[in-house]
């Protein structure tokens, strides 16, 4: 895959010229070999199950691929470390099994839930942080960017189902 700038191909990426950093707002910023800044990039594994050690795409804020990295091991150490930490955070997705409490009727919302990894309390900044993934599932993104999954609303207790109905 080639780097693009404003939709125009720039040629194959120079992996040693890449820089990843966080800006003052916590967004991941890619600076490519030509010095172009891409703010709010997100790393995504192209083949997370069959080849998780290769083919990482960095997507811009609009979801378009900015660069595809065939072998992350070929990146300079600091860039590779940031990339691996970002992927670990993105791929950490506890599954919500029960909603114990939601603190208020207006944002920000404090949630207290039971997940497959234990009891968790987190903050949602707005209703938009609860996203339907399909007819029976949803993804919740807390104020720190941690994602929580509801695989199937039908398997939740009645009170938990009512809580989610308010947000979807």
C-alpha cells in the first residue's frame, strides 16, 4: 500500500521516516516520511486472526488508510512501541454482561457494569458513545477510549436491556 496525501499516491512508505506521537488532546499523530501530519490515526490489524504480526493499517480520522505496514518489526523501536501499545488498547474489549447502575439522566454518565473481566466503573461523555453494531449488539467507548462490547442484548437481564434501550 502507498502513502496518500489529499488522495494522491506518494509512493511506497519509508518506514524509517515514520513518526508516531500523541498530541495535547491525546490523539495519535502520524508524521510520514515527507513530513505530512495525519492527526487522529488509528491502527487496525488487516488479518487479526490469521496473521496478527503483520499488515497493520493506519487509518485517518475519516477511516481511510494512510499507510499499511507489512512488518511492524521493521519499524524503529519507539514507533513500534507506540503502535503495539495502541493496538493493545484498541483490542482490549471487555464484554458487558450486566448493567448495575447508571449515575444520571444527563451526560456525563457514570456506568457501573459487570463484564467478562470483572466489575468496572467508567464514564461516558455522551449518548453518541453507545453505538449499535447490529440488531442485537453494541459498542460502548468510555471517556478514556476503552471499548466495551455487548454481544447480544437478548442475553442481558431485563433491567440491563432497559438501560441500553435509552441509549440506542
